[in-house]
């Protein structure tokens, strides 16, 4: 017989784990289905905004993470391909923590709060039933052997990130659109001189067809992460990181300087087809959180905060609802979640994407640097507008019957 849960969360990243913690605290029986395993690396700038740090404290994991020696980051430095620089104080202290460490701690915390975790598992089939859904998982055992498992749940939540095969299963419109964006990342050891320059900073270098961020994470390591249009990769002669550095150093003098003082010390990771398209917040009763509901341009440094915040906000919204929903309850939650998500995130998604569009084109990027750099307070204002508020309540304003 299938095991029954109140909610099945597909994806054990930041959004899925924070949702699971929020619901476990309200007595829900939660199952997390994760296609990968832990610990694992992930393409991400690994910059935790001040808002993310506040949310991780609410979730009860920040004190453990803090003990691992994350890198405090209080300032941002933007460098244009043409040599302009803007430096600003962040509205609070951010932190650099690798996703390898962060995701594992968060999901372990979800398990300690009562969630069941199924790793190396993917949803194969989802069938609606009068009491929710029956889901068939395809699981790989520790030795790679395949097995199938059936679970039943009143609610199913998609927290599986930017893009997954399940988007096709659900027939989501964006799934058939192609995106030109590729994300890459690699950890490095800096020279003492560069280490001193990067201390306490996150740097963003913009150039024709992309931008590259770098900042410390725990262990004295600098994470270098970039978003590129695929045309930039088209110029590569081969696929190794050093060839990429050669192509980028011709596009940005500031990056050329940095490369000379960075020694790779981790694997290079890449992810293609990063989708910045508008997405729905639910499909056929499956609710989405985090990147599955909307991907913010990475330059805002807010994706992790949005994932954590949306997970907690949905937990607050869903918590009081029936665990075996009738169609009317489901429709009310679906529409309340859509209102709540849009109210919280729509403006910052649009602003960050607009800014990204300007920065990817050299002439416009230089103009943005000139204008924003000349207006006192403008960089700080932009940084605030593309982000949430660290004191934002997670769900008090989001109610099933609320006006939105
Ligand atoms: C290049 C780049 C740089 C970035 N830099 C930053 C930054 O510096 N700071 C910041 O705050 N944000 C940054 N972001 C954004 C941030 O990485 C994301 O917003 C955040 O990871 C979203 O969290 P999530 O939980 O929604 O998704 P994810 O973190 O992607 O988690 C999804 C989880 O679901 C699992 N999964 C996927 N498919 C399935 C499936 N079918 N079944 C089961 N499980 C599945 C995955 O294995 C994963 O564990 C960056 C993004 C990019 C692309």
C-alpha cells in the first residue's frame, strides 16, 4: 500500500526544505522527494543576502552555519568592461556559504523537524485521486539499482528549481521555450593580494554577453560564478575553464587582472537553459515555490532569499488549510498563493531582469554605470529595490481568503 503524507514536496533545495520545515512545525506529515543526494555542489554565486541570513535564522539553521565560518560580505563592487567602478555598502551584512554546505544543513534540519526524505528519486507518474494524488517515484538505490515506490499526498508542491523534466509532465508553457543563458561556477584560491581586495566584498564584472560574480565562501575559497549568453560559449575553442578565461579576458580588463591571481581548486560546473520567462505559480493544483515559480536575474543576489521566503510564505498559507483538500479549498489556496507570490516578488523579478538586459550590452552597460555612479544614493536604492525586506513577515499578510 502507498505511504500517505499530507504534502509531497518535489525538490529538496532551499525552497523545498524551508517549506518542509514550515509545515512540519505546524504538524503536517511532509515527504521531500529529491532527485540528487547530499552533499552536492550547485551552480550558484553562493552569496547570501542579509535577507537570506534573517530567513535562515527563522528556520533555525543560521547558528549551525555560522559556526562553520562563512565569509561576511558588507560591500558590493561593480566593474564595467570599460573600466568604470561602482562600490556600495549593502543594506546589512551578507554571507558567503557554499551550496554544498547550505543545502545539506537545511535538508537535515527539515528531517530533524519530522520530514521524510527520499533521495535519488524522481516523480514518474502523478495521478489525481479523490483525496489528493498518487505519485509513483523512480528511485535509484545506493548501488544504482532502480526501484519504484508509490506515495499518496493531499497536496503536491513543485520546489524543483529552474527547469526539470516534470515541467513537461505538467505541460507548463515555458518548458518548451529555449533560453540563451548558461550558468557556470568554480571555486578558486586567491593570491594574498586579491584575497585582501575581495575580503568583505562581492564583485560583479560585466561584459558583452554576460557577467561574472566572485566572493569568498567558507574555508578561504573564492567562488567565481557567471551567467553567459550561449553566443559567448560559441567562441570557445574547447570546453575547459582556461579557454573560457581567455575568451573573457578579451571582454573585460578587470577580469583579466583577477584571473592572474586565482587558482582553480574545485570542479567547474555548468547549467544550460536558465529560464527567466514568466511562470505560473501553480499548474493543475500543483503549487510552485522558489525558482520553479520564477527565476530572478542572479545579479540581484536575491534568488536564495526568494526561495527561502517563498517556502516559508507558502507554509504559512497552507498550514491552516485542510490536509485532504476538496476542490473548492484547493482552488482558494491556488488563487491566494498566486496573489501572494505576485505581491511579494513580481516587482523585484521585473526590475532585476530589466537591469540584467541593460548590463549584457556593452554600450548600455557603460551608460548605466555612468548614470547610477553619478547619482548619490542610486546604487543603494537599486540594491534595495531588487531585494526583499529583511524584516518582512513570512506569511501574516498571505491568507487564503485575503484580498492580496
Ligand atoms: C549563475 C547563477 C548565479 C546565482 N547566484 C546567486 C547568488 O549569488 N545569490 C543568490 O541568492 N542566488 C543566486 N542564484 C539563484 C539561486 O541559485 C536560486 O534562486 C536558488 O537556488 C533557488 O532555490 P530553489 O530551492 O528554488 O531551487 P534549487 O536550489 O535549484 O533546488 C531544487 C532542488 O530540486 C531538485 N530537483 C530538480 N528536479 C527534480 C525532480 N524532477 N525531482 C526531484 N527533485 C528535483 C534539485 O536536485 C535541487 O536539489 C544564482 C543563480 C544562477 C543561475
